């Protein structure tokens, strides 16, 4: 923090400004959010020793489409916790997307040795947005409120303020939210930075409402080139046909199961072989989105493939989650498990056994773990996405009513 700069607010409330109603211009539709902000500040003043100015910040002056002022930029550069107010309108707002980008710029500067970032974003569900519709930058973030989950996630704060039977929930949820803000502020350290200029930031919500691309990469042999000692029962004529859990009642390749699970999560999944995706995994080509690698442990015993995997490991592709299936009914794999794990650790010394890899013992375990695999890969992909435009001539700032 620069000399003489006063402490930043405990939280920055980021919300989408509602316009005046032309048929009722005397009513401020943003008033319920103002009241929520005031209640949060009151609780935080009781829970901490901060001053009134340090409790929280929200922009109560600007109309949607106006550029932020120095006070808003300073609050984004110094606040301890970023509190986005989730609603369909929020994720359509360019200004809100830029506020999120400004806070992300600070958070990304505080990754630990394992690449993890401080979890300093605490969302408010104002009006529910289906999880599958969230932009990728918001998907990995927990937005429930413990015991308030069912009613809170169904109706949000807006429902609590409008429905008489739910108004008692409002006080409970507001208090719980204030406690969470204070807790996160104490547990995380996001150092202040110099205020960022509006014109240099881009919204991080560009993918809102779209189906997000996901690559399912299969690293497995085919029957025609399979090593002579390996049972061909689990393989096919293409890598995508590999089915490590094949058995009675389960004839579907694992990649196809992954594609279906990804579609349920709102992704547009594409199944690719390792060779098809080499430029993204090993080269300099930019990926379109996160990826999940389905890896046959036997591949780590092949010298050529082991060299490829080692190069992949050295590239530190944190946006790729690696899955290694272990089928106890596959006697050959069970007998060689110790050797296979040794070869995997040699081929993927950083990746295998770390937070970006999963050993799954069954198809059911794969189904249960898959959302976490995708969420972790997506989190890394969008945390490292560029939030500033490339150098060169500045592009004309689009108007809000233009198509992207």
C-alpha cells in the first residue's frame, strides 16, 4: 500500500444498475440493493473495529454505461473482498465485467507456489442464475450460504425482499453473508494496487449465455498397434473407443461418457486424440477452453508416448485435468499397478498425483469426480485468460446496444 493511502473497504459491492421506469420515474429500482448494502455495513461495523468508510463500498451515483470515477477505481484497487450481485442483468453488464476484471488483476498477482489464488470473491445471489449459464470465470466460485441453501438458491435476496413469507429469511441471510465477508477478509491477503483505467480493461463475461468449448483428449492405444502383452478387450480401432471399464451393461467408451457429462454442465465437448491436440498440449497454439485428458496408464510404459507425456508435464498445462482409470476387474492392470504408477510418476512428475490429476477406480467414481475435474481445469483456464487487450492501437469501445 502506498504511503498515506487509507485502508480500503472490507468489501466492494458490484451490481448491475437498474434504469428508471419511464412509467414510474419517481421509484428507484436499485433501492433494495442499497438497503442490502446498508445492512451488510451495519453488521460488519459490529463484527470488526473498522470505520464506517472502511466497512463497504458501492457505486450509488453512476448510471449504467457511464465510466467509473476515481473513487470507484480506488475502491476496486484496495477492497479486501469483491462481492458480485448475481442476476441475469449482472452478467450482461460490461461495467460489471470490467469491475470483476479489475479485481482479478489483483488476485492473479497473489498465486501461491502451486498456482492457487486467494479466494476473495463472495457472490450474492440476487436473482438465481442457473449454474450452467454462468460465465466460466464465475463457475468455480462457491455461492451458497450454508443452511440457507435451498430457499436462498431458489429465490435469492430479491425473493426475500418481495415475498412476505420469506422476509424472515432476509435477516438471516444478510447476517450470514456479512459473517462470510468478514471471515474471507481475515483469511485472505490481496494487496492493494494502483487504480486501473477503465479503457484498458475488458469484461470477463464475454462467454455468458454461450456453450463453452471443452476438449476431451484420449491418450490410449488402438487394437492394431497394441503391445502384444496387453489385452485388447478394452480397446477399439480408434483411441476414442477406449473403454477401461468395459463389462456387462457398459459398452460405451469413456470419452463418450465424458462428452455427455460435459454437455450436462453446459459445455460443447469435442473428443480428440493426443495427436490431434498436440499443438495446444505441447506447442504454442492457444487453446479455446479447458480440457480433460483420459490417460491409459499403459501408455506410460511406451518410450515414445512417455517422452510426449514428459514434454506435456514440463509445459505446465494447468487448464488440463488428467484422469487415470483403474479397473480392479482388469486383472492385467491390477497385477501391473505398482509398475504402472512408477511409470506414470516418471512421465508426469509434476502433474500425476497432484491436484490436477484423478485416479478413478470405477465408472461411478468417474461420473462423480467429473464436475470437479472440469471446474478445476476451467478455473485455471479463465484465471490465466488475458484481461487486458493486446498492445497496439486501441480498439473502439463498443456501445452497450451493439452486438459483440
